[in-house]
């Protein structure tokens, strides 16, 4: 079991920035960020497998994922936010490597989620 705790959520205006953090109880080979907006399916946002980064097309150029292995933390730097970025953001992890780094079906451990609200 891997325990994950997200932090850094909040409310910002469109065009603003926000950084999310995820602290894990132990190291995991693959970690990622997912989000779910009201009435929509959960989608992959960004993830890391080893040192490789993966991004959804909707956030490329605006979001940056990184991790600090010594601190067992994963980060998501978000900039130029839009109302479409609003939703619950979840940190996820798994041992080994997922077939699709942005598929939530391939991640076994999840945090409770943290709310991000972007107003227009």
C-alpha cells in the first residue's frame, strides 16, 4: 500500500498559477496527476515514469510535472489556468510501469484529491 496526500489546491482567477504537491509514504516507480470536473470523466493530466514526463494535450506548455525522490514528493506546476482546468485533482502511483502513463486504470494507489477552482 502507498499512501498519498495532496496539498496546494485552492481558488484562482483565469490566467493565474498554482502548484500542487503530493507526498507519498514510499517510493513508486510511476506517479501522476489526474483530474475530474463535475459531470465529466476522470482524465490524466501529467505523469512521470522514471525521469520521463507525459502530458495531456490540453495542458502541454502550461503545466509542468516534477518529483523529488528524496522527499517522496510529486509536484504539478500549473500556469495560465482557465475555467476548464477546474476540478478535483488526484495524485496516483503504482509499482512498475503502466501501459499508458495517462490512463487512470493503470494506477493502483490514489490520494483523496484536492479541489482546484479557476474563475473567469
